[in-house]
């Protein structure tokens, strides 16, 4: 009898130890609740106009550089033509100023120089004659002064003709004018570049591969300047946003690998943490975890690889675990 009692006592102690150990074991920690978030690009043209074409419907995938829509660009095309004409005119004027004068112009100026030289020789001869007569008192002093003035005037005309010929033969005397023409040409060329930029921006291309999430205008409607015509969700702009209680925040760091699981996901989604909020916030209402309710949590964001991000839909609930051995 005593032996039987001792056996029951041993079994009871063993059972108590098992129950005690079982009560000391903690339940494996659950993952962090979160969801998939998308960073959308809202694409617009800097100039207003009628929507001419809408080349990508909402829900379609587009490659980087694919045309999404086009705004009617007739005014900008006219502006490009006008700016190009002004640039051509300024360029031709500068070229004409830098070049020597035309052959016929130079020949005419050279003839004027020769005529002025002949006139000066004649005036000098007449002055010498009048000076000889005045020394013998055959003419008055007034006639001598008149001859002297004619000689001086002929000399001045010859000097002016020579200066005009030299100016035509070389552009060195028109340096300021040439520089002004060159500056005008540069301004006109910049005007052409600006007009072309405005014309090219009437056609909007996809800045990255992704999915057209929504369109906001139909062809034929007037689109104000800067108004978004379509929104694009690039493949690389999907991220996983989850919320971590303060007690678990110390175990996370930027660049750390995590895994996200979702209903219907065949395999975990690998991602890397690239943002941890500096300030806490209340548990968002979309998170229904009983453990996180009414607690302050920190927002953490992780970015998956581009290949994995394509299949993620914004708003998809996920459960995030730090990457590592299976728990």
C-alpha cells in the first residue's frame, strides 16, 4: 500500500513539474500588423490645353518612356517657329557684322578716297596760287582765307573717306556692335530652346515602369496647366508599412531584412527596412490586432525588391516578421 502511495506521489510531482514548465513557456510572438502602401505619381503638363490623346487607360501596365497622354500643342508649335525665325535673323545680323564689307561697297569707298585725294590736290594748288597773288597784293586777304578753308575742308573729307574705307575693310572698328549682335543671337537661341521645351512637355511620358492607377480627363476636355491627367504607380514605389510597439522597436534597424506574409501569398515577401519613425503614434484604425489596440506604436516602412513589388496591391493586409530562422 505504501509503495502504491509513493508511486502516485512521484507521478503527481512529475505532472506538477510539467504543468509548471508549460505555464512558464511563452507563446511565440506574433508578427507585426501592416499593409501595402503605394506612392503614386500624379502626371501633368506645365501648359494648359485640350486633351488630344489618352494613350494608356487606367489599370494598364506601361514601360518607362511610354507615352501616356498628349495636350494639343498648336500654340507652342507656332511659338517655336517664331522663336526660330528671330534666332535666324539675329544670327545673320551677327554674321554680317563680323564679315568684311561687300566688294562693291569697298570699291565705292575706295573711289571716294581717290576723289577726295584729287580734290585735296586741287585745293592745295589753288591755295598756293592765291597765296602767291596775295604776297604781291593782287588779291584781298579774304580770298586767301577762302582758299585756305577750301584746302582744309578737302583734307578733312579725304580723312573721312579713308576712315570709312578702313571700317568696311575690317570689322575691328565694330567690336561693341558685334558683341551686342552676338548677345542678341544667344538670347534668341535660348528663346528657341524654351519654346521647344514647352512644346515637348505637351506630350507626357511615363517616368518609370508601372501601372496607370487612374485617369482624370477625357480626350477633348480642357486641361488647366499643372492639372494631373493620370496617376502612375511605379513598380519600385510599393512599400510595406507596419507598426511596431515600443517594446519591440529596439530589435529593428534601417537596412534590416524582413518578411511579409499575406493571405494568398504563396511565399513570404522579402523586404528591407528603410524608414523608422522618430515619433510614436496611436494604433491606426485599420490595424485590428488585439495586442496592439490602444497602444502607442512606431511606423516602420520596408521596401520589397522590384520583382516582388509588382504583384502587391496597395491596401493589402500583411503580417511582418524579421527575417531569420523559422520560429
